């Protein structure tokens, strides 16, 4: 009986380990930061952001000047002219807010440009991860770059350097 129990336990352990899934992780932030085209795309986005922010700030400064001039002369203006100036300021402010939304809103120019520049790079990284995962029979590959859901990780499961190699890059440092 004892012999049968040991045999049964051995079979169960063997079958459990035989069907065990393989897991790995990557650090997409590390991978992207080691890709020159990502750094170039990020620089282009930063430059556009600064340019567009300056454009928006210039509009708001102009509105501020209009408002201060209006305050200074409003005492001397007739009511119909006051109303006209107020409407001009309100229209200019609305235009500036629309420009700000057009440039920096959720569906704005910056978001579109970010998608245009970064999506091909992200797809390239994903395809490399997928290729390595299939070659090495990984059932799941986690992204550890945000660290929000991984409490412990054995560095042996990190395939970030393999992904960089697949993409044709060498890591600077990790």
C-alpha cells in the first residue's frame, strides 16, 4: 500500500510539473530607452510640445493684455463699446482654449503625433516579444516597467535583453 501511495504521488508530481506553464517578463521602458528611434521620436514630440505650448501661452498673454487695457479704459467707454470689447475678449479666450484643446486634448495634435511616431516602434517591440515567447514556449510575458502588479521577480525570467537583441540593439545598462 505504501509503495502504491508513493507511486501515485510521484505520478501526480510528474504530471503537475509536466504541464507547468513558463512565465517571463520584460521591461518595455528599458527596451524603448535603448532604441535610438524611440529616443528620436520622443525628442520630436518634446520639441513639438514646447512649440505648441509657446503658441498657446502667446495667445493667453495677448488676451491678458486685452483685458488689462479694457479694465484701464472701461470707465471712459460707453456701454455699447464696453460690451463689444468684452465680447472680443471672450471670443479671443474661447479661441485660445480651443487651440489648447486642439493641440493638447485627448484627441489633439500631440496625441495623434505620439500615436503616429510611437505606435510603429511599440508594434516592433511587441512583435519581438511575441516571437521570443513563441520560440521559448512562454505562456505569459509580464511587463515589469510600471511595477504595479509584480511584487517579486527572479531576474532569470527577464527577457528584456533577448528582445533588444531580437530588435538588433544592445543594452546600455539596466
